C-alpha cells in the first residue's frame, strides 16, 4: 500500500513541478521587452577610466547612427539565471533589448541590418558596448531576428523612436509633407 501511495505522490509532485516550470517559462516569454521603469536616465558615468555623458532627450529623439553591431548575453548558467542591466531590469536572452553608450535609458529604437535589410524594434536599457568601433550591442534573440547571430557582428542603422517609460515617455515627432 505504501508503494502505491508514494508513486501517486511522486507523480503529482512531478506534475506540479512541470506545471510550475511551464507557467514561469510562458509568463516570461510573453513579454519581449522588460518594462516597468518610470522616467529616463541621462546622468554621466565612467567605465575603464573614460567618461561618458548621455545625450539629452531632445537630442536622442532625432538621433540616427550607422555602425558595427554585436550581440551579448547578460544571463548566466545557460540562461537559467537572468541578467541585470544598467537600468536595473532583469532580462532573459529572448528579450529584445540592447546596450548603447550615450542614449538615455530606456529608449525604443529601430535597428536595421544593412547587409540583409532585416529590422527589429528593441529596448535600449543597458550601457555598452565598450569595445572600440562598435556602436550597439543587442540581445541574442534580436541578433537572430536581424540575421547575424552566427557571424557575431554586422553593420546596422539605428533610429530612435521614443525615450522614457510611463508618463515620461516622449516619442519622435512625425512630420507631414505639408508642415
């Protein structure tokens, strides 16, 4: 009798564990970009003896840049431990996020791979890349969507769409041909 009872408990325990894992995995997959931050950050910072001063919100809203883009992964232990960005957000490798040295945090940008024409909107919520000659780092999922994950780097064009979150969010103004 005790063997049958222990098998029932073990099968229920396994079912509960697998259900909990499925719930947490699916709930984190539903959000492609982390959020929840209110406002934006423009304060300067130092890395490896170099001072960086982020641009103002008005400068950022009209900002476009072309350069070398790479991908990086903030998570650890094969993606089982989430990484933390400069904004303090927890991210998974499948989030569509990125890092830039001088944009206000957070910012929503459109990134276009100039080699294949693919583009994706990502949330800039981290600082970097601090490798000379690179203008942008993106998450592994963004690199896959842009089609350069296996190559490691590519040439991209970045266009800022909005800066800030919540009631502080400011969007790029759209101009009509008659204004």
